[in-house]
C-alpha cells in the first residue's frame, strides 16, 4: 500500500501558515487546532516545513520564518506506506504531512491512525510489498485470525474504500460473506472465478488461495479485477485478432488493389464518371449507396472508396445481408451480451459495427433487410450508438456505412417494404 492510502486528514482540514505570518496571526489560526505541529507552505502551496505549536505559546513577537523547522525529506504520496511507521518511530510529531512529486501539500497521516499498527504485519506474508503496490490487480491479504494485514492501492481504487479504514480490521466485519473467509476455513481455492463483492455490489474475476508457512495455514491472499475490465480486455483481444486477420487479407489483396481505384478497369465514359464521383465522395464521411446488377463490381467500388478515405488504416467489415438468416442478422451486426440467450458465449460477442469502429462497414444486398432491422440500422445512422442483444450498455460507434443493392429502392419505399427515412440517410 502507498502513503496516500493511509492519509486520514485531507488538505482542506489542515490550517496552514506561511513563513511571513506573524506569531499573533498564527495563534489566531490554531485556536481550535488539536495537533502539536502545523504545516508551513510557501505562496505556491509547496510544503516547506513544520511549526511546533508549543513555540507559539512561549513567543510573542516575530514571524513563522523565525520559528519553523524546514523539512528536506518529506514522504511522497506514492511511496511505500512503511515510511509512515519509520517516520513516527523517529519523531514525536502527531502528524506526518504528505506531498506530491511537486512538493504540494496533499494532507496528513495522524499518529493515532489505527492502521499504522498493522503496517509491519504484512512482512510475514510478502517480503517485498512494494511489488504488489505496483500491480494493476487488486490484492488483499488476511491472516489466520481473519485480520486484514495488507491491501494494495489498486484495491482501494477498485472498491472505493480508503485502506486506512479497513487495515487491521477483521474481514468478518468488513465483508462477512467474503470468499477469503471460506478459503481460510477450508474451502477449495478459487482460480479465475467470477464472484460478487456484496458490500459494494461489484462483480470481479478472482483468484483466492491460502498462504502456508511450514505446512500451517497462516492466511489467505485474494487477487482480483473488475469483470467489466476483463470482458473489455477480451473484446480488445478479439478486435486485435480480427484486425490481424483483416490486415493479412488486405496485404494479400494488395496485388489486386495496389491503389484505391486503379484496380477498377474500364474505358466506358459512364464508368469514368462514376469513379470520379466515387473518388470525390471517398474523402468525406457521408454514407454511400452503390446501385447495380449482380456481378458489376459493387464490392470492388466499396473497397476503393474505403481505401481512398481517411478511414483506410482501419478495417472495412463486409456483411452480406441476404446471406445471413434474419434471426441471426441482428446479433451479427450488433453482437450480444453475456448470457443473452441459450448457447451464447460467456463473454458475449462483439458485433460487426464494433469491429468496424473508426472504419467502414459494407452492407451488401441491403434491399433484402427486413423493416425491423431497417429501424435498428436507422438508429445507428442517427445516433452513432448501438446496444448488444441482451445488453443495457449503449456503445458509441464511429462507422461509415457503404451499402449496395441490385433492387429498386424507390419502388420498395412506395410499396412500404423499405423505410423512406433510411433511404435518405
């Protein structure tokens, strides 16, 4: 744990004095102050030393500059908390002031902070606690008597509870339903299992194992992280894997598409006009509809538009709306949350729109999309947001849509089989 994790007095609760203050003014400031030392700061709020309160009681004249004791080695907020115990063992001050790396006063640790008494207890379990302090995963250790003897800073950040409030207390009081207590009492260890921390209503992925010393169980250590973070990491890995496959495919296609539009061959004047228009629209972010019969190269033109755009460093995801059964198209486009339906992946599935974030999605045969899916697609074009099937989290997406069809959409709009508002999007 870090020095700042045991800081039990915030800066706002500390009266401060400046070197230029008179003794008389300083006495007025500390009338209701109970500690034996005052922080002295300069005009930039940097901590420069301490003023012993007793000196104000025996002095009538002069300034703080004549009385305060300069501090050269002030504990920094991110130093190991063992510094606190060393400090109070060497000084009679009732407060240890804490600063950031710039020397700005952040607050203080009081000598009556009960957590200080338990700082040395962790050495029985881990020889180098500063290693745990640097870890991103949350860590908590209890001894055989269920007393919390160590937590790292990541634990405090994740749970939202200051370490000084729980260090030295029994886990039976802090978290009576903790799985650490079950393991301490003989239950099997938990290895990368999902559990709920009920006091803060938080789902985590945890590994909880006993600690032995010479064959005797002396405690339990729990290492965990938020399940949301784990799922998000899984999504990032999935996206990276897809990007790797995509880039490999693009390299394979490079021989066919050495430059954006050079792969489209033809001398027809109408084709030249279409390519010029496509090259112009490629530099914008507007959605594009490509019309044409089957086999006329609609996907090739979509590729060219994407590769000539500012989005070319990100993927173009291809979806054939006619080839995917209607019940599956929504999950294919938008993905699904964990447990959305029987047979769903435990981590959920990322949809094509998320995979295409910052890039392009090519919706081929969009004229085959039913009205229900058209309504969902309209929302994406309007709000730039999606929701996974079975999920409640709104996900922002920055995707350019290029669609293609061989159908007469104007007739479909008139017949009511294609949404007019989507057509104009």
